[in-house]
């Protein structure tokens, strides 16, 4: 019976991901589960199919419909809402507050963002541990989707948690402690209050013990965790936190051991321990991934008392079904995928030794991790062999000890030294050679790799040998396909108010990055306003996209001029990728911005100061401006011209109209098909007379949404309209890709179609 339940549960899990997200990956998973059902179909399964599959399918479809209706809510420039905020959902970084709020009218949960007006305001929020009820006015809108290809999609992430909208608060009113009358609500609010107090006490611990305590004990990993502990992410050890069962086991063993010493009957002990487990679930933030561990813990108590002996496959099935009821989208999150996939593998790993088990877990987690971060460290499997027992037998209990004994002098300090040694070893190992950039593998390759990895230790030796060989072949040819594509691209990143573009030729013969973007902060911030966790779009957008394309080396990094919105992320690029040459306009080498922002991060990278007529090695473009050495200002910007496929492309940084005219005079026969409009569409560029000479068909504008300069200018848009130039704008289109191949076939792709209503600012002044 447990086998039938397991198969039916797999069908339900496949339906859960397919109903919410129809793509190649979820379709392949559903077809694989249906194939498994067909080959194992028995009459006894009809009852389970009708009893479970149909109700769950109806539940998923109804929930999807409600989620769709919620997403269609209108956006308001000025919106007043009332609701409650749980204290343990509040996160504060610098002068920014973020939290989840449940609205009274619609009963839906939204994200709330607020910028503190003063230090006292921040301190009041930091000291709060009560459940708050509020009225607030602000800008209510749908959560922002990813605006670049292969970028982390915040909208999808929160939709999996049934959060579709956000409120940017402008002012609070009637902000006070929530008054409750229901006994259940009183207990629940007190538990959330204790959870908030616990998180604040954990934050007072030394680093990294504080981050481990927040993650392991309270299920609230801070944003800084993977930044301060890069070894955990690089070595793929996120599954240690995804399985989420170590501290539950310690909790149950500790409680049952204490009751046994008090001679309390096992039956009574199990009931009390079960109640403590449910309270701990609320105490730890009611995270969906932890639901699996709680259900498994309850079955452990039943089995220990002899009330009910259930097989491990049945326990796994019930835990997944229970979690899907609680959070239907759990399998759309990386934590949920790893948690249930790895524990599923452990069901059939009893005959495997320690090394084989860890190899299986490592290979099975490979498709999920690579699909998210596009990299894989070759030492991950070897490190996992040693880390898992250390983590389970030392790190988790010592983390609990360090938190519980923080008021005892020396305890937290000693424990922190132990965990610091552990994290330092992980970070050191992650810096060793072996960090491979895999790229975004095709969904079919990932599904086949996952299927084969499940079968590498089956009893049929021929099948196991075949699956091992297939894993190697899929990895080899999949990586080859990503790293050496048949097509090339000219891609304009959406980096807000800045400029960055990628030029990649077919078969990866040449990779050139033109500018890097960079966020300019015009306001001088005080210490309390500075964020502790800051990740630039140079890393989250540019580096992440390059990794997804399998790019590990840049032949030429062209910095058009020294403005920060063009070179601000150069240090991030130089840190994360191998760069052969940095190309700058003549005269920039001695400029203060270059000496501060570029020089300290060069390493072995060669710097070339060039002017028009100079050749750039291994680059499909050539320089047509500047003609003389300058100060690396707007009028000195590097302009590049070249042919990609059947299109002639010109990009010129922030070059002004005088510079454009100079290029047209120097190269009178120059014709342009795709023009990167200068200076983000400002009226200082895009000279009407010059554009008539060049006759471009397409104009690409890189400008930020709601930027302070009101780019692109209305005059520039009018010039493009008069000259019948089709405009592509990162404000409304997101990332813009021109794709071509050697057969003269080419086309444009944009990230945003109609899913985002972006306001294109114009200026009539």
C-alpha cells in the first residue's frame, strides 16, 4: 500500500508544479510521473487516485484561479490600507524596513516597504516585539518581475508564497499593538512575539554564530548569510539547511529524554512532545519547508510509543501531501525541491554506504542548484562527505548550545570560535580551483540528468552503468552547447540608470563587455542609513547573466568614459570573471575615477588607451571615436562600430551631438542599422542631421525607470519618430537582445512584453 501511496503522491506533486507553472521542466516531470503510474498501475490504486488526486487537483486549480484574480488587482498611486504586521516578519537594513502584512479587507498578504525618516523612528521599530495593527498610505502596486533574462525573478519567488503586491509606505497612522480577544490568537501572537525576541537575541551573538542561530533555530536566514559565508553557497551545501530536520531531531530527543528521566509514561510524553513540536513550528516562523520535518517528527513520536508503525515511504508521502495543503507552491522553491528530493533519495539509500549516499545526494541536487546559480564546484561532492557528519553531530548542537548559553560568560565566544573555524574551512575550500561555470542547461538536459542520477546505484548493473555514462555525456554536451553557441548576440542589460552591453560572437570566439553600469547615490547617508547587505546589479544582473551563458572569460572590457553609471560595476566584473584587456579612451588612465574605481582591481588584466583607428584585439567592433586624447568625459566617449550578422551597429556611450557630427564627417560613407542612442536618450545626443545620414532602423535606449534626468528626452523620441527609427527602451522592454548567426539570420528579443507597465519618462523642458 505504501508503494501505491508513494506513486500517487508523486503524481500529485507533479500536478502541483504544472498547474502553477507550465514550462518544459514541469511538463517533463508530469509526463515522467504519469509514465511511472502506467507501468505500476494496479486496481488497488483507483481508490487512492480518486480519493487524493482529484481533490488535490481541484484545490490547486482553485488556488491558482484565486491567485490570478489577486494578481489582477489595480495599482494605485495613493492607497490606504489596514492590516497587521507580525514582529518576526520585520527586517531592517540601514534606513529600509521590509515586512509582510496581512490586510483586513482582502485577507491577503502583501510586502510592505518603508524608508525611515530619522534614527529615532528606526530605533522604535527595532525595539518592537509586538504584533502591530496599522493604517498606512502609500503606493500600492504589483511586485516587480525580473527585467533581464536569467535574472532572479522576485515576482515569481513571492507568488510561490501567494504574495503578489507590495506597498511602499509614505506615512503611518494608527500604528499600535494589536488587541485580540480569541484565546487562540492570544497564544499565537505570544509565540510570534517570542520568535521575534529570539531572533533579536540571536542577532546579538557574534558573527557567524548569530547567522547560524537565526537559520538553524529560527528558520530566518538573514540576507547576509550567503554573502558572509560564500563557501556554503559555492560548495552547494545549502541542502544542509533545506533538509531542515537536524534541530527537530535534537528537540524531540531532548524532550523525550527529559520525560524518561522523570518517569513520565511514553504515551503522555509523546502527546506533550507533539504539542511542543507544533508550538515550535509557529515559533520558528511557520515556514513551509519546516512543515515536512514537523510531520516526520509526529510520526516518529507515534512509532516510538507503538501507537502506529508506518513505513518511511508512507511518512514521506504524508509529509509532502500535508506540506502541499499548507503551501501548494512549495515545490516551486529551491528549498522545497531540495528538501523533498533529497529525503526521497534517502528512502532508497539504506543499502548504500556513506560515500555512495553522499554521491547520490550530490548528483541529485546538481540540476536544482545549477538551474539557480549556473555554477558548480568540483569539490562539492568530496566536501559533502566530510561536512554532513560534522554539521549534524557538532555544528547544530553547538549552535543550540551557543544560543542557549549566551548569558553564561565564555559559552557563546567558544562556540563562535568553533563555527568560525568551520566556515573559514568552507570558504578556503571554495577558493580552491574547481569552481566551474556550467551555464543555463536546457530543461530537457536537466530532467534527463536528474532521472539518470536517481538510477546510478540500482541493482541492475547494466542500467546503473548506462545511467552513470549518461550523466557524464549530458553534462559534457550540455555544457558544450551553452559555452559554444551557434549564434551570437548584442545584448543591452537593464541596469537602471546606466549602460552595459554584451557582444558575443558565435562559438564564443569573442566576448566583449561595453560598460558595466553602476548605481549613483546622490545623497550623503549617515551611518545608521547605510545598508549592511548590498548586492549590486553588476553581480545580480551582469555576472549572473554571463554565468548563465557559460562565459568565464571576457576578452575585452570596454569602458566608454569615466562616469560612474558606466564604470561603477567594473570592479565586480574584474573580481568575478577573468578579463584579458580593459579598453579605455586615451587620457583616462590618469583620471582620479580610474585610479580609484578600476586600478586596484586589475590584477593581471592589461589596460589599453585607444583612439579612433586603433584595433581592439579579438573584437568584432573597431573604434571610430575619440580622435585625440581627452579627460574621459562625455565628449571623449569611445564609439564602436561593427557588423554582427546582417546588421551594422554603432554604440557611443554618452557622446554628444558634436561628437556624432565629427564621426559622420570622418566616415562619410558610414551607415548604421542599429544605433545605441547616446547618453540614455538625452537631447544632448542623437543629432537629427546625423541620424538622417546614418539611416538607422532601430534605436536602443538604456535608461532607468523614473530617473531623475527624465531620460529619454521628448526631443529624442520625436527625432526617432520623424526618421522612422523603431525604439527599444530598457524602461519598457527590459533586457534587449539582438540574436544573429552566420547564416545572416537575426532577430530581436526583449524580456518584458506586456507583464510590466513601465512609465517612459519624457521631458519637454
